[in-house]
C-alpha cells in the first residue's frame, strides 16, 4: 500500500518513473547536474507562472519597517506555503542576503491564509496552497546610521508551482526591494488582491473587506471563529452593525448567514472605535459608525455529531461607506468558506472567499427573514468591545468581609469532597482506624498536627498570592511542580502497594494488618496534612471561584485571612472527629481488610497520576514517564531493606535508591526532551536529492529510524546541535532525513548504492562534486560531523560570503 501511495505521489508531482530507473544502476557515475526530475519542459521565461516583487514598507506608529514580498501566481496554478509540512510538496522559502544596514527582526508571515485540504496522494497530509496573489511580510531592524531612504534588500523566493495535473521543478526567483512612500504602503496589496485571497474591495466603494475563519481544520464539539474586518478609506466611515435595515437614509452594516452547516453562531462582537453623533436627518436618533478599521468576530459551535468532511459556510454582508458630504451606494457582498472537519483541530486561518452580491437589498431581505434578531453584542447593536473597558462585577466587589470569610470556611469544607482530595481521604480513614485504640487526648493532638500541616500549605499559598500574585492552583502551571507532584503521588502509590515503606510512623501504614494498628506519629499526621492540601489545589469547589476572584482587590491581611479560613474549613471535619472520636465508631476495627483497602487506594493514587499527566506538556510526557520508572527502581531498591535494619544499611539503601532515581531523571530530561537546535529536516527521496544537487546545493542525508538507539544518540549529541545548525545555515546545506522506521525500498536501494546495509549512515553530497559523496556511519561526534560538512563545502552561491566571513 505504501508503494502504491508513493507511485501516486510521483504521478501527481509529474515525475516520470524513467528518472528513477536512470538513477538506479549507475547513480555514483551520473552527473547529477544533467538530470531534470520533472521530465517536462518548463514554461517560457524564467518566472513561468509565478512572478515575484518586493518592497520595503516604511516604519509607522503601528510598527517597524517591513520587507514585503509578493508572489503573483497565474490562474490555474498554485504554490505552497512557508509552513507546508514535510512529506508532500515542496514548501516555499524566502531567503535574504545579509546586509550591514538592515536585517530581519522576525519571521515571514502571510497576509492571507493558504487553502488547506488533505491530499490522498500524500497519505492525507494537509496541503497548504496559495493561488492568485500571496503577500509575505517580515519586520526589519535597521542598523544605527543606516539611511532608510537608500536601503536595498536582495533575496530570493524558492517555490514549486503546480497546476491541477502536474508540477514544475522547484525554482528560486531573485528579488530586490527598495523603500516606497508611506502613502503607497497602506493596504496596497489589500486593495488589489483578488476576492478569493481573503481580501476584497467592492467596486466604487471606499472600503476594503478582509475575512477569515480559524482554526483551519475543526473538530466536532469544538468552536471556530469567523472574523470580518472593514477598513474604510481615509475620510470615510462604515456604519455599525445592526440586526436588520431600519429603512433610514444611511444603511447599517448587516452580516447574515445563508449556510451554517448546522453550526450554532453567537451574536457578533465588534472591536473598534465607535463614533456616536446625533443624526443630521433623523431627529432624536444617533448615527453610529467607524472611521477606523472595525472587526466583527462570530463564535461558531461545531456539533459533537458533525461528520468528517468539508463543511461550507456562506453569507451576505450589506454595507455603506460615507464621508461628511457624500455617500457611496450601498453594497452587497457574498462570502463563503469551506472548512475541513477532522478528528483533531489544526491551528491556522482559512481566508473567506468574497464575491459581489446582487445588491444591498439582498442582504437586507435575508436579515429581515430571520425570526430571531442578530445583534452585535449582548449590550446592544454597535457596542464596541474593548478589553480595557471591561467593568468589574461591583456587586461581588461590595461583599462584606464577614460573608467572604463564611464562604471561605464553607468552600474549604466542600474541598474534602473534590476528586483531587478523595485519594488522600482514604489514607486519613486508615489513620482514624489506627487511632481508635488510643486515648481521646492523643487522638485530638494527632488531628491538630494534621491540621497544622494542612494550614501550613495554605499559609504558603497565601504568601504566593500576596507577593507573587499567584492564583489558586497556579503552581500547577509550572511544569516542574506538576512533574514533581506526579513523582510524589506515584511514590506514594508504590508505598501503598508495599514496594517500599515511608520512614514516618503511621504515615502510610505500610506492612501487615498488625503493623497498620501501630501508633501514628505527629510527623506522619503533619505530613498527611501537607500532602492532602497539595492534592486539593487543582480543584476549586463551590464558593471558591468567585471568592478567589475577589482577592485581586483585597489587602494582604484579608488575603491571608481568606486562605487560612479555607484551610480551617477543610480541616474542620478532622478537628471535630478529634474532639469527638465516637463520631466514627461505625468504622470497623483494625484487621486484614486494611491491607486490601490500602492497596485499593494505591490505584486511586495512580489514577491521580494519570490526571496530572493531562496537564504536562507533550515534550515532557516521555521524560516524565521515564522519571516514574526511575522512582520505581529507587523505591524498589530502598524497599529491599526493612525499617528494622541497622541505620547504616538503611542510609546506604536509601542513598543508592535516590541515586538511581536521580540518574534516570537526569537522563530523561537531558536526552528525551526534544532539543531546541533541531536541523530543518526535509524528507528524503532520490528525486529530491537529484533536484537539490542539480540546483547546486550541498545535501546532508541522515539515514535513521525511530528504533535505532545509536541513531538517536547521534542525533542528540552530534547532529541536532547548535554548532551543526549554525554551520548548516552558514553553508546553506540542505538536510534530508531518510526515515527507515517503517521500511522503505527506496531508502534501502540508496543504502546499497552507498555500499551500506545498516544504519546509522550519513552521506554528504558536495555541491562541487555530488557524484563523490562523503559517507560515514556508526557512532559519531559533533566534531566529526562539523569536519565532514566543512570538507564538503557550502552550496553554490555562498562561497564568496563564507570566505568573506572567514577572513573577518
């Protein structure tokens, strides 16, 4: 099946199988520069179906100067985005020649989102394509003393142009950008972009519309957002949104859905500076309009039973632009977008397709036909949403201190019933059973110690809220805390299962049923209180949410009082039972059942570990799992030495166990976390290698697999490093990854051509002599990789710049 998909992929890309046959028998003797993998003649002219222009937009109050690169793609053709994922067509790439006067201060971003659709020929990989005109911008940083009016930036756009039946070989087109006047820089592309690029200028109207839907792939049960922006020309304004046309002289903006695919739309929310003035023609009424850009946002709820496929949304916009002494004719505009529905959403934007409607009346009639009025926001039509003008809930803000403290006590009491705390409640029940044979005075003191442990955590949380402005449970947003809690809870579960014993009397009650009845110590009771509270903090029971919201406006004394009242409310059942032990007389006497109950609670704690894993970042999941294995190993080793052993034996056992866990943890978080200096790998194929070598590129191929431990070690310590990445970027070397994880006849064939039959293997094809690749294998060092890359030399076109840098 995989071979069939690969064959289909070659057909789609217009690569004849004859090229692969030509490469196979005598690859090492062929002149790669003579091959044309496309198998067809390119269109006349260097640009073919794509032309590239560039300009430098000057700095303004809204931001720094920008490099603007524009690609105009002929009708019927398309190119691919800068973010196109590997495994499919060749992504576009913009490179800029270094300059002493100016440099890029950020990444290139597209003004319009690409068209995204899954491509069966590439195993349903999302393909991101641009049609018509695509504009990329990147911020610029000028050197001190540089003359902004005399700047010049040269670079090139690499791309692959395709039509519905075939693809051209990847090309690079040069561009030179010079500064333009500020007046030319404002919405130049927006005004001239075609309607299907997400930007539209109605004919004979002084306004530009832009729109998109995000995310670019939606999932059932989630939400999407439709965004429409109207930017009136200087001196003009566009009217505020209304539910329907009131038949006045001036026309409000209307947004009406025609097709919603069963999605539920919220009322639009406006973001912009609304102007309200008495109407000059309608006494007693106001005109509401925007002289600056205004954005309307509509939330869309996708049904949980939405089926995978393509959903179509469409609608009508009615609007009119005016200035002080005259108005344009009202206009109607159609918009639509096709949205892929898949099991998992993908971030990104889908541009709206704009088309002229018959008239403004078409939108007005559609709005009038809707039985339920669509208003711009819950506060009324045309009200602008401004984050800085959000008003606090004054009713809550006036709550008395007495009421707040009462809510804190009640909320703390209810915390004992929250899922986060339930695993430790079972632990406390064992403590109550252990205490049943003790004196009333001893029982009360143990529960006081438990309360002190609980209150100590609340005191720390209050201090964090006062001095660091940390909210309830905010410590779980710190990866180190969540990972540490996962390890602690996992170790507790292992103790419940008898793998090891905590050396605190009565803390876990490990051992036999007879040992469970031993006297609980003050230290154990205190530690239980601490552990119980730490597990409670991910939960926020009734009364606590609004209560903690009020802390934003309270002095430190009140914050401490509220936190301590929450703790006191949580501890109140234990203090009450300590004072009146007969309240738990219904619990059975100590016995064998406690062993079973304790081990059952271990699995509840393991469930808590699963819950904590849900909040750990994906990059840390595997290292955290490895850390838990290390903790298991350390606890097992320590548990082999009984608590009755000599002190020296116990110290050695605990030292070795802690060392084992620490070693595994350090290994996991130093070797299993993805590195920050990963090379910009592209997927390997023979035709890609031929094409890149033909273009004069030095190519570095890594033959690897997920199951190859030596490969992973090399990648971590010798290849995906900052030094290698810097050299690859300096030499403009193209790294290709030949992933042999699932097997590949093409990769195996390539290994045979290189005289190898196992991995890891590394092959560098120099731009100067690609027929003589530099091949090395097995365990390598960073120095060896750097040496081989320098031996191969840079891609063609970078030699002079590299020599200049070396001479400096």
